[in-house]
């Protein structure tokens, strides 16, 4: 919609509530915790391999979600097409990973 | 407005064309360059057909034949078809959405020049004597360092890499343009069908081309730096190349055909004097085709040995695509149904497109049947199939679009008599060339083989096919004659020369002034211009008062950047590291300059607009 | 439609990067470019995943990778990403000085990441893990090297932008550039999340 312009742009007369640093620090701490869990799961070395894989992928996906949403502002309004672009990119990547896992060697 | 009175150098003549950032001029540049490569690719096709006219012919040798088929395929797809589509996109899209330019005029110019640099690089291989000969798919190990020594395949890799940058830039540019630059009131569901088709096509480009980029990089590393992606002896995998190539390659064929669908929708609707039947189902079908297009790549690899599960999945997914495509075909038929059809050249090409493309689609579904594909694979049946969808689909679409929008692009109407002669020679020639190839394939003639023995029932059919190819060549020459004749004709053209124009481009002069719209139009419905005409209005209602219009400044940097990439590629290929680094320095230096010096552009004041600044 | 409404003088709007159509185009176009980059890295990942066990006579992933170093690199990028998000926050509050400080921190961390990576690659090569060793090594260096090249480009780019801010100040022209470079920097960090997960940690697990 052409009106998106005004939605995406800021109205200078209306002062936005300044976002504080707290939100970003929370995202940082979350990313940190997720990273540490992933490294710990591998360092521990005692867990079964499949389970470790699941933990690793889960942590990575969560962390990417956190960073996309908060640091890259994807959750803010006016990001419809940006979000669609990233989601479609992820779908393509997903099919390619399936390809790499199952259809290259047999 | 004194603060904005930047004086900007306006170039004239050749410099104007080298520095232009005007989408209309870039469209013309794309058309000239794409048309030039189309002639080269066509010449290669004629040579291939002459070689195959009789059994055991020795017109060209086996090596030359391999080079001809490789260069024919690569040139036609990347350097002829896509640029001619970009020509139509550039010429029409900003006008259809009521915008003054694309979102990134500078990048638009960069996209053209990188494509052109890549195309020239690929084709100077003819002069270097080291010509790509591993087929347009460049399958490894045939294209690997072991079996393709020399620099032939390097030209393919570097040329496509550079041209691919241009295409990706174009895709991003047109997506951003269509999302952000639409005129007030033009919601997504009021966009003309061609704009929709280009929007989806651009999305396909954005998500498919990076795959090719990586594939080309990997093969380049294998060839130039002894990496092992596809070197089976060192743990590499040849099937990986096939996957990467076709994950890109299949969306690529939809990148080619969707714009043609868009052109046909516009032309059929205009020349039937009817609203496009089933507009929203058309949009939905386009989106669905694009999405499914990413999920079917392995149908090019049925005989590779992926196993029954993969073959079954990809078989079904491929057949599914026939459903939205069928929706489109019926929508065109229902648009024609009961319309008062005028058979102009543009409309003839569109109407000829429908049955031709249906035939290509039907053989497509036949090929999607995995067990049957084992029989068709690598025979002329496949050659016939993809020429039916690419020539019968895309090239008919491009011819249709060129006849339709020529007055808007150049301010001259193409001669109708010559246009119809073009259609009939090309149409008959096309079917003569390729219809018979289905049967050649079914009785077992393999593709990509330079000659054949007599006594296999191939002889007559091949001779007929070659005669057809000459007819297509004559059709193309007639089109060029038409272009020259129309250029000599100085008769001015009306804003709406077909009188039944439906979308915004027909509401402004032909050719449009460089700012397109003096006042941005207010769009009140789908088929905006048609509806205003129905209400008795002679122009679009304006959405803004007359005022100074901001324009981007021309720049030589895109050309310089492309020359830098061109030099760098040659440097890497021939191990002249200094040339390679020098080229990259030129390219990145230009990027630096572009970033540091702001482009303030200039303004065209209302008084100047009255004088009519023409493109 | 153009840069008229908020020109280079007077008050900057709250989000100066989105004040002009040019700025909004730039941000949207850049996101689409990142969509393409996602696919680019995804293809590199796919190639790596397909070839990761093809080690031949070269050292294995388990033998090569040292988790403390990878963890250090991860932390460096994560903190640099935080610095860059603070820079954007300073941009929104029009605190030019703070913004420049955060940007400088970002590129310093980026440089140390690069230094660590060069050291790491150097060690690997001395252990007999070269680009030409095996399919595993080729795909490893291509994937991680592409990421490293992106970091290097980001460092140069943000450095150039800092110079521009000194010269031109924070305007509706420079603000979108800063914003877009920050998005780029986060994207590099996001790619790294998958690199340390898929390449290093999964390589350790085997």
C-alpha cells in the first residue's frame, strides 16, 4: 500500500517513546545464555549425539530469532516485506539443507 | 528552492547513454544489448541446425559443435532472454505503477553495465580461441579441471558471475520499486498483471541467483585454486553441482516465463477490450508457480539415481505446477471469449503463445513422470519441450510485448504489415523446427551429439527442422527491418496509440518525458486509465500539485565499476594478479567515491516542464 | 516524495533513517539483499554439510577445532553486535558522539575477530588443513572465509561511514547508511551463530 510510506516513516511531531537499553541488554543476555548452553552441551561430551544435535540446532534457531526480532528490528512495524524476504530465504535454505543431507550421497 | 539549485552536468550524445540513470534509457540499452546477443545466439542456432541437416555432415567439427551448443544455450538464456525482459521491465514498470523512476536509479545503471560486461566477457572467448564447451549446465566432471583444461569454462564461470551480479541488482531494485514507489491509491490488488509478474519474478531472482553465485564460486575455486568441491578423487561430489545448478536453474526458467505471462495478460486484455478475466486468481497462480518453482529442481535429475522417494516427490511437485499454469491459460481464454478482439501483431503473438505454450506444458507433464523420463532423458524430446516453453512462451511473449510497448518506448508505431509477416514466418518456422523434434527424440535421437548415421529415420525430420530454423531467422530479420522502417517514419504517436490502453503508461506522452509524470496520478481502480476513460476523463486525476521534480544525476561510475570487474576476471583467469587486483581496486574505488560524494540530483522546475523535456 | 520534507537543516526527525523515501528505499532494498545473502550462505552451508565428512588424509574436524578459541570469537562478535545496536540507539537519540564511540567499538571488535580468524586459519594450514587438502577443507575455508570476508568488508564500510559522519554530520542522508550497516553487522553475527553451531560444535560432536 502506498500509505505504507507514512506508516514506516516517523511523524516528527509525535515524539516516540525512546527505547531504552534494557531491551537490548536482555537480548544480549539471552543470546549469551543460548550460546553457553550450546558450548556446554558439546564440552560435556557425555550426552548422546542425536540429542546434542537437537540442542545445538534449537539454541541456534532461538538465538537467531532473538537477534532478528530485537536487534534487527524485524518485529517493528513497517518490516512486512523484510520479514517475508528473510522467511522465504530460510525456506530455500531449508530445502537445500535437506538436499545436502539426503540427496547427495547414497 | 534556491537551496536545491545544484547545477548538474547534463551530458549529450554518447556520454548521455553511458552515464544515464533514466530507467527508460536503460531499458533501451538492455534491448539493444539483449537484441545483439539474441542475434549471436540465433546465428549459433542456425549453425547447429546446418550441421544437423543431413547425416554424417562435416560442416563444423565435433569440438565446434560442443562450443556452439554451450554458447547458444548460455547466450540465449542469460544474455538475450533475461536482458530483453529487463528491457521491458525498465521501460514499463515505473510507468505502470505511476512512479518517476525506479527505487535505485544508480544501481539500475550498474545492473545493466555489469550484465553487459559479463556478456562481452563470455563472448570474447570466441576471439581468445578458448570457448566454453561443457554445455550450458556445465556439469562436472566434464567442466572440471581434469576434462576441461584451458580457459573455456573459466569464461563461462566469470562471465556468468559478473552478469549474475547485474541480474541480482536488478531483482532487488524492481522489488523495492514495486513495494515502495507505487502511486497514491495503487494498492497491490490494483497493480497491472505485468507489474505483478515482474514483482514475483524479481523475488525469484533475489532468491535463486545467490545459489548460482555459490555454485560458480565453488567451480571457479576447483578450477583456479585446486579446491575439491566436485573432485571425486579428493572427496568431492559431482551430484552436488547438479543440485546447486538446478536449485538455481529451475527457478530461472520461471524467471524467464513469468514476465511473458505478464505481457500476455496485458496484451490479451487490451486487444480483447475486456478486463482481465480472474485477476485475483491470476495473481494467486503466479505466486504459487513461483513458490513451487523452488521445490521441483530434482526433476532435472531423475536419472541421476536419487531413488524412488525423491523421484516420486519431485514428480508430484512438478505435476502440481500444471494446476496454477492451467488456471492462467483458462483465464486468458475467458478474457478472449466474447471480447472484440483486434488482431494486431502484438495480439497475434499473444494468441499464438497460448496453444504453443500449452503444448510445451503438456510435454512438461510428460517429462515429470519419472519412469517415462528415463526414456526421454537426453533425447531431442527434451530439446523440443524446452524450446516450446522458452521460445514458444518467452520469445513470443517478448515479441508481443515489443510490438505492444514499442510506441511507448520509442514514440514510433511498428509497421503492422511487417509485424504480421514477422509473426507468421516466426510462428510457422518455430513449429516446423521443434514440433518434429518431439518425434526425433521419441525414436531415439540423442541431444548434444554433433552428427548421426543415416538409416535411422532421422534424415528427413532433421532436414525439415533446419528449414524451420531458417524461417525463424527470416522472421527475426523481418523484425529488424520493421525497426529500421519505423525509425525512418517520423509520424508522431498518440499517448494511447492502441486507444484501448488500460494501465497508467498509456496516460502519458509517447515517449514519456524524463520525469514520466508531471503530477503523480491518483489511482482509483484496477485498470486505472481505462476506468478514467470510461468516466469521460482525458487524463488521470493528479495526486499532487505541479512542482519542481527531483531527478537523480547521471553517473559514469557504473560503467567504470563494470570495466573493473571485467579486468579483474581476466586477470584471475590468466594468472595476472596485478591486473586482477587493479580491476578490483577500480571497482571498490568507485564504490568508495559513490559513498563519499552525495548525489543531490537536480530539480526540473515547472517552467521547464512546460517546455517538455523529452527523454 | 524526495528529500524535500526533511532537508539537511533544522531538526532531525526521531528516526532520521526513515525520514526520506530514499532512506526507506535503502532500508527495504538492503533487507531484500539480506534475503539474497541468506540464500548465499545457505548454499555454502549446504555444500559444507554435504562434504563435511570427506576428510581424506587431512586432519579431522574434531582434531582441528579448539572450542575456547571458537568461544572467544563468538563472544567478540556477540559483543560487537551489541555495540552496533547501541550505536543505532544513539542514532535515534541524535547523540552523535556516543554513536561514533559505539561504532568504533564495533569495528575494533570486528578487527580482533578477524585477527583471531587469521591466526586460526594459519594454525590449521600448519597442521596440514589447506584449501586443496580435501572436499571438507575446501568447503570449510569457502564457508568460513566468505563470512570472514563479510566481516572485513563491514569493518571497512563502517570505518568509512565514521569518517563521513565526522565530515557531514548526522543527516537524513547519512543516517540510513549507519542504520543499514548496523543491520548488516547483525546479519554477520547471525550467520556466525550457524557457523559455530554447524561447523565447529557439530564438527566436535562428529
